[in-house]
């Protein structure tokens, strides 16, 4: 004997509910990944700015030494 229509509808609704839960779980994982990547990106920007600042300071020191050498050539 075939299943009653109400049984089939109930099974379909249960499957839909399961797929919604699976999708919500997947979206949660994606949101966590996006947050993590955003934090890592911000950390990389901080490190790059610090590196550029250090490099700029070193280049400035070299430029100052070169300018001093040009003004006071060795005898």
C-alpha cells in the first residue's frame, strides 16, 4: 500500500528543515572565516605600516649621512 499523502508531506518538510539547518551551519562557518580573514588582513596592514615606517626611517638616516658627506667632503 502506498504511503498516505500526509506522511509524504511530513517527510518532505523534515528534509527541508534539515537542509535549512545545514545551510545555517554552513553560513556560520563562512561568517567565522570572514571574521578571521578580516582580522588577519588588519594585522597584515599594521605590520606593513610598521615595516614601511622602519624602512622610511632608515632611508632618512642614509639620506642625512649622504647630505652630510656632500657638505663635508673628506680632506
